C-alpha cells in the first residue's frame, strides 16, 4: 500500500491529459470541415474563408484583442458555471444575471458619476457582483425553499431580467437627451470616461481580461483549497452525506448559485465598463450579452468544468466566435452561416468528449487501483 | 380595470389566443416529455422546430400541399431527433450542451436555407380552418373551440394519446422504467438505448410538427428565428407539468393565456407599461412552480444521466 | 446633443459620380442588426444600396454588409475591420452602435462613418467623421393614420410595435396623431410585444387587436410579418413600415411607408468626395424624398382617400401640416 | 428448457488495473444450492455478472447443460433460464409490484399492457412458493424483505431455473432470513439451481450444499458443506483464523452520556415511527438495539444525530439538551455517527479517501486556517487515520467509490472515532462487510467501550448484537419491548422482536 502525498487531487488541471486538448481540437476541425461543405454549397471558397476566419481571430493586434474581449464574459460566466455545477446546480440563468449585473453597475455609475475612477470602478464592479448574485440567489432560494427546479426558474428569470432592463431603459435610466428627442433610443448616457476600465494596449483589450483570469484563479483556489469550496463540492456530489456531516446543505446550494450569478453579474459589469460604456437594449438579452450566458456554459464544459480549464476554453471559443464573424466580412457569406458553424462546433466537440473521457478514466483507474497481490497491511493481533 | 378584463369579449379572446398559442407548445412539450421520461433532456427542440418550420413552409410555398409539408416536417424533425439520440445516447454527450449545439445549428441552418431558397418572407396559404359540424355553430364557445385548423385539434388530441401510451402500453412502461432506473430495465433485457432512441426521435418528430404548426398553420410565414425562444419554454413546460401530459397541457394553456392576457391589457389601454405586462407570464410560471414543485412524486431520476452498464 | 440641422437643399444631382472624376469605385460597408431580408429596417438599407448600385454601376459603387450583428461587441469588431480595410463609408445601421462608433471613428480620420437612426454626430466631442441619419417616421405614420381613420369602419385602429423606442415608437405616435386629426372620435390601441423577433406573439397581438375591434392596423419591426398573415386571414387592413410589405398580403396592405436612404447616402457620397467626412445629421422626410409612401397597386384604395393622403404628404412637405411630435 | 447444469470454464475478467477473476472454474446443478464465498473484492459479483451476461468475460466460456452458450446480454441470460437477484435491487421504485414484474415481458395484448394477467400469475407464484406480497403496492413503500420477494418473483415469472442471489441476506432481519431460507429450500426442492453469496458463514452452513471460496479472483477451495465448518471456511477465505466470539472485560460503567426521554419522531411518510421512547446509555458500555427492520431504529438514530425532527421528547448528551439541533451542533456535543447506508450517508463517493476523511473536521484548525486548507496537515492527518485504522487503499487520492465496502466502513470509523466521541452511534456497522473487516470493526467498537465511550449499536444482525453488547434493548413499533442481557436465548429475543413483552417471554432482564 502506498500512501502518496495528497497532491494529484487538489483539482489541479493536468495539462498532461492530452486527450482533453487533442480530442476537442480534432472535433473542431471536423466541424470546420462540415462547415466547409456548407460554404461550398453557398458558392464560397472554404479555404479562403477559413484563412479569413483565422485572420479575423488572430490576424492583427486588434483581431487578437477582439477575440480576448469576446472571451472575457465567457470566462467569467464559465467560471461561475463551474461553481454552480460543483454545487450540484445547473445555472441556465447567465443571461439574466449578466443583465442584472450590468443594470446594477449602470445604476451605480449613473448615481455617482462624480466619484473618481479609482473609487467608482471598484464600486461599480461590486454592484455588478451583487446584482448578478442576487438574481442567481433567487433561483437558489426557490430551489432550497420550494424545490423549484433551477433550470426552469433561471429560464424564467432570464426573461424577467430582460423585460426589467427594457423597462428601465425606456424610462428611469434613459439618456436624458434621448428622452427629449423624438427617436427615444433605449440606452443610457455614455458613462464618464473615468469609469472606463483601463485599456491594456491600444486596442479594445481592457483590464477586464485580467479581472476574469484573476476570478478564475480565485475560484479555483476557493473550490479546492478552502473549506467553503470543499463544502460546495461535497453538497454537489452528495447532499445526504453532507447533511450527515453537519454541512448546512441549503445554505451551500444557495451560495453556489449566488456566486455563479455574481460572476455572471461581473461579466455584465465588465461589459458595460469595458466595452459599451453605457447600457442599451434591443428588446432581447442577446444584443447586450452576445449570448455569453449560454456560451459561457459551453466554454465551462469544454474546460472540463474546471476554472483553470475554462481559461483556454473560453479564449478558444472567443476566437472562434470572433473569427466566424469576420468570415462574414471576408467572403460575404450570410450571417446565418456563422450561427450554423457555431452550432456545428459545439455539437462536434461535445460529442467527442466520450473519447477524451474514456482514455482519461482508463488512465486514472490503471494508476490508482493496482490490485495488491496480497493485502500488505497486516491485521494487528486482537486480544480475545 | 378588472371589469374591462372580465368582459366576455376579452375572456373569449384570451381563450382563443391561448388555445392557438398553446398549439406549438403542446406538440413540442409532449414530445419532449417522452424524451425526458426516458431520461434524456432534449434541449435542442428550438433548433429542430426552426428547421422543420422552414421545411414545411418551403413545401407549402412550392407545392401548396400541406399534407406533404407536414410529412416532411415530421421527417426532418425525426431525423434531427435521431441525430440528437446518437449524440446523447450513443456518444453519451452532455445533454444540455449538445442541445445548445443543436439549437444553434438549427437556428443558422433554417435561416441559411430560407435565404438561399426563398429570400424574403412571403405569405403562404396555410392549413385551413376545419369547422366541426354542429359544434362550431355553438354560441360563444363554438368559434373559439371548434373552428380551428387541423393542427390545433391535433395538438390537443396528443395529450390523452400521450397519457395512454405512457400509462397503458408496454412501451410506456419501458419508457418510464428506463427513465427512473435504467439499471433495472437493463437487467430485464430491455435495451435502454433502443427505448431512448425511440423517445428522442419521437421528440424530434413532434418538435417538427410544432415547427410546422407555426409556419403553415398559425403564422403562415417564415422568418429568421421564427420560434424566438418557444422551444425553450416548451422544455420548461415539461418540468412544469411534472412529466404528466394533462398537467403539461394545463401549463401550456396557462402560459399562453397569460401571454394573451398581457396583450389584452395593453390593447385595452390599461396603464401597465408593456415591459411590466410582458413579465407576467414568467412571474406567474414561477409562482405556479412553487406550488407545482411540491406535488411532483415520480420524476425521471435518471434524467440527463447517460446510461452505462458499469463496464 | 446638437439638434438636427435641416437637410440642405443640395440633393440628387450633386451626388452624381461626376463629382469624383477619378472614376474610382466608391466602397460602402454596412453593419446592421437583423437579417438583410427582414422586410423591415435592415432590408430598407440594403434596398437603398442596391438601388444606388444599379444606378451607378458596380464599377463605380460597391457595397458589403454584415447582417445579424445584434451583438454590439461583434458590430464594433466589424466596424473597425471595415474601417481598416479602407472603405470610403462605413455605416453603423443601428441606434445601439453609437458607443463603439464614438470610439472607433477617431482612429480612422480618413474614413467616413454614418450612424443611424440617431441624431448625434459627436461633433461636440471633437469627432469630425461621423454622419448621423434618422427618419421622421412620424410623418409616414401620420399619413397612414389619416388613411386608416378614413378606412376604418369600426373606428378602432391598432398599432403594433416591439418596444416603445426608436423609429417604431415614432411611427406609432405619428399614426395616432394622424388618425385623431382626421377623426377625433377614433380610438387607437397600441400593443408592444417587447421583442423584435417574436413573430408568434406579434401575430397574437394582431389577433387581440382585431378581436377588440380594430379593423385597420399598422406596426413595425421584422416580427410584423406574423401580424400581416393574421390581417389576411381576418380580412383587415394593414399599413406597412420601413420596407414595402405589399407582397405579404397583396389584398390587405394599403400602403407602406418606405425608408429610402438613397437621399442621405448620395449626399454623404458627394460630401465625402468633396473631402467632408461627417458632422451632418440627415433626417429622412417626405420633403427630401427620404420617406416614400408606397401605395399598393393590388389594393383598390378609394380615390378620395388617396387624394387626401397625397394632400397630407404635400402638407407635411411644405410644412403646412405638422405631426405635432417634437 | 430448464437448467440441469451450468459451468463456467477458465473465466477471467480484467478491469483496468484489476484482474477481478482469474481462470475461474465453477459449476452448479439443478437441485442444489451452491454458495460462493470470499472477502470484499474477491470477485464474486464479477463472476456472477458474467454469468448473467452483464459483463463480457475477458476470456473463458459458459456451458449450459453441457452446450457452449453465447450470452450477449441479460436478455440472453433470461432466455436461457438464468435469473439474478442483485444486492442492490433492480426495481423501479415508482412502479407497483406488478408493473415491475411485467416490465420487459411480452404482453398477451400486444402493445397494450396486461397487468391483470400478470397480477394473477404473480399471485399464483406467491402462493406456490410462499412469497406473499401485495401486487399493487408501490415498490418504494415496501420493506426490503418484501422487495426481495418481488425480485424473486420477477425471476420465477421469467421461468428462471438458475437463480443467482448476490448477498441476498445482507439487508434482511433474522426472521426474514428464516423465511427466505424456507423459500430457497422450496425452490431447490422444486428442481431449481441456486447460487448463494453471503459474508455470513453460519448462513452458508445452514443453507448450502456446496461451497466455493474465491480469493483475489482465484478459486482457493471447493467443499461439500457437510464436510466443513465455519472455522475452516473462514481460514480458506482470509488465510488465518478469525475471531467471532469476543471475551470482553467487564464493563467499567461511567456516568450516563445519552439520555432519551419520551422521544417521538415520524418517518419519511409522516407516520410516527419512534413513540414515547426513553433510554439511557452510560459511558463505557455498549448498548445494542435489536429489532426487525422498520421498527423505528433508523428514525431513532437520525433523531439523535439531528437529521430528523423530534416531534416530542428530549435528547440529552452529557446533560446537554441536543433535541432538534443541527447535525453540526450534535456532532460538536461529542456525538459520532456511523450511518446505516455508508455509500449514500457515510461518504461522498466521488471524493478521495483524504477528502472523505475530513468530511467533518475540514473547516477547523489544524486542517484549515481561516477556511484555507493546510494540505500538509491534512496529509499527515489522513495518513495517520488510514494507517491506524488499516484502510486498504492504493493512495489517499483514490476515489472512495473504488474501495471495497469493508474499507469504506473502516474509513468512516476512522473519521468518527478519531474525534474521541463521548457517544458513538453505530448503525449496521458491518452490513455487507467481509468477515475479516467485520472482525476488525468489532475490535474497534470494543476498544471504544474500554476507552469510556458510550456506544449505541443498532444492528439487525442478532449474532453481532449479542457478541458485542452489554445490554440489549429490543425495539418494536417505535418502543422498547424490554432490555435484556446478551446471554438471553435467541428464541426469547426473537419473541421480543415480534412484540411479545420481555416479561412474558421471560428472558433475563437487566
Ligand atoms: N466495474 C468495475 N470496474 C472496475 N473494477 C471493478 C468493477 N467492478 C468490480 N471491480 C473490481 O473488481 C474486483 C472484484 O469486485 P467484485 O465486485 O466482483 O467483488 P465481490 O467479491 O463481489 O466483493 P463484495 O464482497 O464487496 O461484494 C474488485 O477489486 C473491484 O474493485
Ligand atoms: N465502476 C467501478 N470502478 C471501480 N470499482 C468498482 C466499480 N463498480 C464497482 N466497483 C467495486 O466493486 C466492488 C463491489 O461493489 P459493490 O459492493 O457496490 O457491489 P457488489 O456487492 O459487489 O455487487 P452486487 O450489487 O451485485 O451485490 C467494490 O469494491 C466497488 O468499489
Ligand atoms: Mg459483490
Ligand atoms: Mg457487496
């Protein structure tokens, strides 16, 4: 019997597990191949198209910046999904939580525009966390108290959040100059420039990228190195045993989805402060969120539901989305192709997980359960 | 305000709209129910509905024959269901995510096909109304209940049929067993995959009909993202109904009628901001869930869990 | 925000490419929120560009577009990319694109940008290369309201929109004003579905309107295609907006208020060729030809009503009639 | 065609990293009960799952009535007359008995169910073999013993003439076991072949005709039951002598640690399961609670542990009122709990050995400082626990679900006892555990007693209760029928468990 040090299971993301990287890449390539056939049918040259796509994602500093900026909300939401998932909750409510986070941030910035940036930005980010966390917490509360399935309640809460945003942007929060003119654009004032997240390099790349990566590391630390994270995971795996062990199960379930919502809310905050500098609506959530609430789930899954795994996953996914959009410009294929391609990539990658997992479990089993020829620990003598 | 809403015209109007809006939900939700009861969450309904809605629209537009259109939509839906089954049952993929993939794929593909094959929205002549002799002449309720198109009747007919299949047939017994305790079913020689292939494909086919009911019976048009979230609500309704057909129907009707009611509130000029009125159906659904959730006794405990025989 | 300057009288002739003798191709890029074939807002821009292209020839005028850019972040990337690629004019065709445009435009001083529907060129922020364009859709709505009031037998009209904002809301307010000006006893019922895309809900909104007595309706956004089929089914009347919607229900669409952006586009082109890249707000009106009332030949509009409509248009043109919406 | 003989020849099964069966030969005939013995993880279930075609063997063949059989799935096995009753029942809890039986059968009405026909046949089988069960009851509402009957009926209904019974008695009470053995004998006498797996040697001695012993996946012995005894079987399994009888030093009784006064609690269905229950347990004694399952033992334990609301009454631990406190508070008062179902209540299966070892202590120094783990300390702590309690695990990072039941139980015991509790609640501590591990667990419980811990032992294994307890409280319908000495006669205890008052039965009370 060997009692190794407690080192391989602290949730460390093991990059040595090649399959978790190679298999999705191969699946992505297969999806692009099928997409290429569609391109051919549309009369476009797939090779040219994909070169354009790569350029759109990585071809210039701006392109790279766009890919990274696109990845930020995916990463934040995705990391939140990891927490919820580890706590046994499926959070479909990212869209609504992003919206509520952005609304809270917006409200703070508009209420205290006179504060200096160093105070205003942190305050606004915290507001985002609170807004999103509150919205996620509702689903948690409904589940803990009334056993309302969180998949269902979060779907409903998404719709409610969007209506609420539209309501505010058509009234209380609307840009005063827009209220006066006839066209009435449903958006707020542009925030004061000192509320903008600092730019990192002269591109759209903003400080939010660092925040998101930092959040991923913090969550990793939380989940695997603290007792709170341990409890969240225990509750997620086995509520009964957790309860026997004295863990207040309801509280940790609510906490898990609240934290998850808070991170989505932070994504909303980072989007308004770093990208749009104002809140606006087109009557749906997507116009503002870019479906990050859903795409973040996909990124989380590609990242193996591990906060550190979500970092590369969301950057790749962000690059894919950015590149696919530029595809429309380079070869003028209809915008619908982009959506189709996204769908294909998601399907192929998720369907390929079986191969990644299969190899990995075989390895883990082979490593950790060598059958002892004879039990080596001798039962001590017993005094009858 | 309340008197305004209690006027007979409003009540009948809400009922009529509710019945019509409920139609696509019913097809999609009942199909989804079979899938979920067997243990597979089929989140991609929306994408299936879109592709099938386009297929039905296109066939009707080119041939004018909506029986063909319906058959093709069912087929297209069934094929997409088969694909879903392959992904979630055979490849054991995470069901929520593959559902999102199917949705995006369907959303894009239907739009692409529409663009290439049709161009801009063009109205078509859809499935005509079918007056039920005698009943449709009833005062007040006649026009609401018995003067609808065939697909509306079909949707409501699905409900008792689904109940019957689930509760009175050997297939239904297998479906329920596979969703609750796949190991037990497996140990009795029932092929878990086979049953799940059947239900997931069925869910696809029904989503196909749901899509067709939109494009060739209710709206008689196709437009990018025609379903606009309807497929996701349909999935939610299955949970809402606690996997029981009649409760699902009640949920679909409730949701549709509250939606219709909020339109009436606005139309009548009752001073409720449209955005607030628009929240009503969702808020009400949550409230209803609070009460409904407590009563759920049998649920497919194996839902979203791919079956593996421990080997 | 600067109030829109009245559009200059310089119109069509000056925009001829003769102004740019180099015979270089003028290249336009458009970023728009919905599909190019939406029979509504986005399509109105694509139609205008197509018209320009067939007028001028592809060698003189070419355009590309990015559709479905409902995600503003994606739109921003597209705008920047087009600017980098040296298009003469980059159009941000959506009022939600203001914030990114304000950031991108200063980086590309040699590129002209246009933003609509909006009334802000950011000139007060020192940005010199952004045009803004908007549409006085209240005017079209007003004319439609006048006709609707005359055509309605029930004296109840219905107006449908996605959210109470933008040009849609303006149209509806104009519609109401026109109807009430024609017949003070008329009732206009308004419904917003809170979604640009929910066709099914829009169709139910139309049903509800008709069930509550409306017999003539209008509406905006791409989702109204759902309403029009209800109109056809119930044999009511419809006034289209943004694009010509006659094809949806040839027997029921009376007329459509069509946004014709060619006027603004031509003007922008000539200014760009002359070296000015922004600073002006264009408002499409009946007077400058940016708004056109497209009567549907398939619908037998009584001559007196058509005359009344034309008189109203003329009145709006010369300013003798005002919609009353400020 | 009924089964005459079934033979497994040179069957091996390799799992990743484990050779679970190694060239096993095994056979069974009509009219015999063949017992299969072995420690946890010896490969018994694997072998049987191969026979039932749930697993494909890595190598080897199966012969039925002398002919090579190609079994691809349980359906094939069933078609060949092989039925299997798993330790974890393969029943659909939300179905009625009849629905469970009808599942997967051809219906006489084609696509429609024919539950009435099935009901009739079920009743026939029930009378024929003495398997009384209510056909229309929902399975989750049935007691385990009844559920097991449903499993047997399922197999018989499908004309199984070879029945594989994998640890069928682990969850049964002595009374149920007795009835069950009657059923098995009837089945054997009717010409069926039976394979019986159990960790309890006296059961094997009582019911089987032949015994095969597996160790580390290999057959280490095969004997006629009549030619052997428990001691020999134990030695074959474990490779040494095993202690089943304990000579305890006399109890050094201390003050009252657990005091229960007029406690009442309801079960999951809302019916009162513990009623007006009073009991005292002193430091340094083991008080055993005996009783037929379903008489409120489970609810009693849960109420003490804070997992279930007490509807009336008071629970004192060390003169501290812990009634309706949270499990965490109860645990902080010095109560350790070894719950009845280790896999669902005792451990988080997916967690590692180390993570499970700190399930209760993880939040406190020295393991965590201000909520942040100190992995060095955790590692030392867990290493010590694993060593001290002889948990056989490849590493601390091994997921607990891949340990054997006995080792999981040792891990739980380690975790609970290491906190030096004042009161130890041990519910079914050796259920499904092999004799080696059972011996070890018993030793630890006695050690606790010597250390002055109050031990409340709840067990349906009367042998175990009698071997360990200083006093035995017999529980019936939520109340104590009587408290007797462990030397009381088996029959007397049995009567009391059936609700007949101690005085009437006249055992030696204490
Ligand atoms: N599905 C599986 N995958 C990998 N290893 C397995 C699997 N099933 C069993 N094993 C391993 O095979 C060996 C034999 O297990 P098996 O279940 O046959 O033991 P057993 O004799 O039935 O034990 P017990 O007395 O605990 O029931 C064990 O080491 C076990 O860990
Ligand atoms: N998938 C698996 N991977 C590794 N080990 C496994 C797996 N499944 C079961 N085992 C091991 O097999 C052994 C026996 O498992 P368990 O006690 O749950 O069932 P059993 O009693 O053998 O089977 P049955 O339910 O048929 O009686 C244990 O050691 C368990 O850890
Ligand atoms: Mg076993
Ligand atoms: Mg076992």
